[in-house]
């Protein structure tokens, strides 16, 4: 049996119905692993040792009674067999700092913190540009206007956004483009991501889960009426799905790179056969896949991690 510490957002506030971190914890508990909970703010470095204030954790698949925490204790992470890096974005300097500290910890960290740091979800995907819709990343308003003139309807989103927040669809003649770019310039320091709008998003945005580079499960997320955002936290409806030949090609291309970077749990987003994002920070979808009759992805995850532990 292994000792497992999960670094995540406070566990008392999560919605266990769809939370993939919780699914991983339930499977770890079924296997007899000893669980601890912590948050990024508790990471501490001193004298070459990375520690965190860990709370013993017991989990149950019961709404309103899903977690019991023991008394916190500062512990070197070297005393833990595996640390799960599972806090949600934003992928900001606080997140980056936690990856640097975890990289110094003398233990297995999943996903690998250096791999996570080097794979921002809307930038890393550019390694596979030929699998993507037409994409522009820039501050330059003239370039954005020219892109819209070329492709018509476009989607504009923040470079380090998550969960579908601040994603806008603009038509070819929408008069709000200038105002939106002014707003983005005020709120975000980073360039915007601009992509050709894919009308078939109304048929679904497929979340494809890779475990250690191999296909493990998928769920199709359909946006509600009047929306283009299919994220389940935005009201997207999950349905069972199978992979197309094109989607299998995407997995075959992307999977080996994920394995090389130590990214054990990865979520690919695919619309109409085109790869839009590669999610590595805290991917979701495990519970939806299993609820819809798919495989136990959490079990696949722990099989992969236990193999790495030897």
C-alpha cells in the first residue's frame, strides 16, 4: 500500500458528483492507500527539504459527508510515496511556483510538475497545429481584425482562462469586437486566443481522456441552447460517445508526447475532429465517463501510478 497526498483546492467545497480528483481519491481508498489532503499555500521549502502541512483524509461517496480530515501535521514530502498535483487553475504565478517547489520534492508527483509547467493548455497544443482549427494568439488588434475578415465568425478567449470563462463568439459583422478587445486588454495582461468558430460545437465538444499516453475514455459535452460553451460547469450536457478514426489519430499523435513529459492524466478537447486544448493541470471527466457506462478511468490511473511506484 502507498501513502498518497493530494494537493488540491479545499476538499470540503468540491462537488463530488463530477469531481475527478474525488474519483481518484475513492479509487485510492478502495485499494487501501493511505490518504492525505493539502493545498498549494501550505508548501514549504527549507534546507533542501520540501514539506507541506498534511491532513489525514478519509473519503466516502456521500453527498454532504464526503470527507473527514484529521489534525494537520507538517511533513516532508519525501515521506509520501506519491503526490497528486490537482489544484484547479488559474494557471498563474502561484500555480507555476507550486510546480517549482514540487519539482524539488523527493517523491513521485503526478502529473509531473515540470511537465505541467511547460504545457500551458492553450499554448502547448500549438505543438500540434496541424490538428487544430485556425488559431491566432496576439495582442495586436489589427491582426485580430484581419483574422476575422479572413474567417468570419470567430471565438475569442483568454490565454490562461479555464472552465469556459470569458469565451466569446463574435460574428463576422459583430460591432462589439473593439470593445471586447479593450476589455481583454484591461483585465488580462496576456495575449488573447482567437480561433475560427466551429459551428459543429452545437453537436458537442468531446473530452478525451488519456492515461499515460493511452486512450482511456471519452464523453461528449453538448452546450445548452443559446450557448457555445459546453463545459459541464457551464451547463453542458454529457452523453456517451465513441472515438472517430480522426480522433484516434489525434490520440496516437499526442499520447507519446504526454508520456514523455510525465503527464499521466490528460484531457483532450476535440470539436468536429479538431484539437482545441490539451488539459494537464486538473483535467475532469472521470465520473461522467463511468456514469455513462464507460470504463473506470480512475482504476486505469492508479494502475499506471502503481506501476511507476514499482
